[in-house]
């Protein structure tokens, strides 16, 4: 486990470190000011409950060792960034998340965003696809294309990716329980475009553990699900050298109510579990660790978010080096995507959301993200319109080209406050990691409901604070606008679901039944054994087996997960 050497060096009782100059200032200058105008509240806290002091000085970071705790950009422990030049050499990937209605509609949105300057694709899949159902399944009725693009077969994937430059643009796919199936379809579609596997680049989210903790789009029980995760690790280490095999996601836990410290700890705990699973498969740490990536939320408390991103890099580097004995520096680099906080968006006064998103995006950039999605102003009301998505992209572009924050790596390094917060978050996250270890590791903690309870309690406390007014949400519980206008919202094509159902039924009617049956039987044999499932899965999707058919065959072998409800 990573150690606590980066923790703040305070007094033995946990108070701030001694600083005679600060004590003098408090007794004189500050005391006079407070007597004339009291501070707004008795205590100032970060979202993770850390006390924010009235003044930070060099005493707060007296225990910080520059070489040990910070390093230089591009060098262990990567606190200051994973690339030596950071954004001076290359800006982050601007990856706006999109998917709705049909593959044709989503393809048009992707091409529009690329024309507007987006530099990477990010696919949102609809709920049936995420849950392993075809668009014509009874369970899918009314959900087809609602929260993402419906992909039932390779034919849909081919339409989704039509005319997109897969050899040069990377694609992120937010898919977990059925991630292996969608990756198989992506590989098959790329090959049909003439793009070799060695050229294919992108990311599958493929993070099933956070589904059990916070999101709920799981299909299979945890252990066969972990097999699918590690099958992707193994397959990509040999066949897709530019593919990020997982995006270990704190984002959804944060959206469910986790604090910054909980998001940091629970995400890294999941990362540890995935590495353990891969090592148990017989993989070498340096054969796969450099293709692991992370996905964090960015909220509006600017400095805490920057500190969280810096702490994540330092903690992961130490975990990979000290716990897992990696020797490659590439294995130790924590690369991550950031999305601004969807649950911070309000339906009231939606123009305020532009400001929130800008602050959150700034935190991601100051924190050294490798790619970024900025939420659209209207997402609390509907799927984002093309105009709102363009404005969200322009927000990133203004930060990139006009703000000056990209000119030097880690510009907040050395700040007494930011370095102290980085240390505090690392120490708090390590405390959570120790509790998870004491429970028997990540899977055991999830089965015991530990992470779920921690997140639920944090969410409850925030909701109480909003309701009693101690936490201000502008436009909601304070500074409400009496007159607001709702803009034109994105409307889904009412005929989209019908066309999608007809499409999947057409695929079944026109495919080669013998080739389909042989591929499906081979997939089942492999699922009952120990063979890597990606090769037979690719064969199955090339025979136009559907997502639902493949997942149903695996359900037959492994069963389905049912959450244990305790009272």
C-alpha cells in the first residue's frame, strides 16, 4: 500500500503546524479585522471535510520533499504531470460525449463536432445496449436511443463509424458490462474500413466494479465480470497496443454523492483490484499497466479538485511501484479523462451551468487531465442540443487558447494551500484504502456494502446542507431568477426506435444462419472454459450475432447478478 509520507506535518494533536509569524498575524492584524467584520462562518471546510485554514504558510508544507513528493513533470511520482511538457507540447484531447436516437443521428453529431474542432470521439450507449439487450427486446421498450446510441449488431457499429477517421482519431466508449462485445464490434468495423489493429486507438470504460458500487448497469456476477475485464487486458496487450483497456471510473461514484477523498480512494481501490486480477491471470505488470487509464469528475471547488488530480497521480505511481513492483515508468503514470459534474447542473437558470462547467473545466486543466468532456448547459433538461454541445466545446477551446493556463506544467505547484490540500487528500484517501484492505480488499468491501454506505452518507449530508441553506446552490436555494426562459431543447426522432427495431430484425433475417450458429456455439464453449473470449466474440459479431444474443448466451453460462438488499 502507498505510504503517508506526503501527509501534512502538523502538530501531534492534528492541528496546523506551528508558525510564529502566523501566530503574530492572527493575534494582531487578523484579530482587529475580525472584530470589525466577523467571518462568514465559524469553520470553512472542503467537500471532503478538511478544515480550510485562515492562512497557509511555508510551515504547512515543511515536511514536503520536492524530489520524493513532487518530482518534475513527466517523472516519478508524476505529481506535476505525466508528460514533461504537458500542454506546451500537446493539448488535452477534447472529447465531447454524444449518442442518441440512432447510429445515423449520432454519426452526424460526431462529424459535426469534429468539424467544430473536437479532437476525439466519446460514445454514449443507450440503456438496453449497456444492459446487454437488443433494441427489439421487451426489456428495451421505451428506452431505445434515449440516453445514448443503440448498438445491437456490427451493422449498427458500421453506420455509427461511417466516414470517421478511425486510424487517426481515438474513440472512448462508455460501456461496462457489455464492453467486450462492443470492443469486438469496434475492432471488426475498423478492420472493414481497412484500419489495422495496431492503428486502432481509444478506450473502453470496462469498469464493472463501480457499477456494483454506484451505477447499477451490471449483467453478470462479479467474478465472471472480472474475467471479461482481464480478457480485454490480455487481448489488447497482444493485439491492440494503442487501446486503453479500462477507464477506472471515480466519476460515477462522485455523481452518486462521494466526496473528493472518497472518489480518489475508491477509484484507486478498484484499480488495485483490476491489477490483482490481471496478475492472477499470469500477466506481467509492465505488460498491461501502461494501458490502464482513469476517469474522474471535476466539481466546482477549484483547489480541492486540482489537489485531487495531483494526489491521484502520486498515489497511483507509488502503488504501482511499491506494491506491484513495476519497473517501467510508463506503468506508473496515472493518465486520466475528466468530465465536468453532471449532477451539479441545475434545471433552474440553466445559463448558470455554463459558469459552473467553466470552473470545473479549469480545475481539470490546472490538474493536468489528458482528455476532457465539458457538459452542456441544457443537460439538466434534455439531451444536449447541437448548439449547447458546441458552446461546451468552445469553453474548452477558450481555456486552451486564451486563458494562459496551458503555458507551463502544473502552474499551482508550490502553492502552500494546494500542496497542503494535496497532502490532506492523499492521507484521507489512504485511510479509506486501509479500511478496504482490512475488509479483505475491494470485492469483499463491495459485497459488504462498505463503499455504497460511505457514498450514501456523504450524499445525504450534502442534500441536508442544500435543504437547510448552509450549502448555497445559486439559482436554486439562493439568488433565484424570477424570470427565466427555456431554450429550444433537443427532441429525439419519434420514429427512431421503430427504425432501429426494423434494422436489427433485418440483420437477423439476412445473416448466414450456419456461420452464426457455429460462432455462438464456439463462444459458449469458451465461456464454459478458460479461453480468452475476445477472439470468439469477434468471430461472433462478424457473423452478425447481436449484443443481446451474445449476452444471453453468457447469461446461460454465468447467470445474472442480483443486488443483495439489506434492511
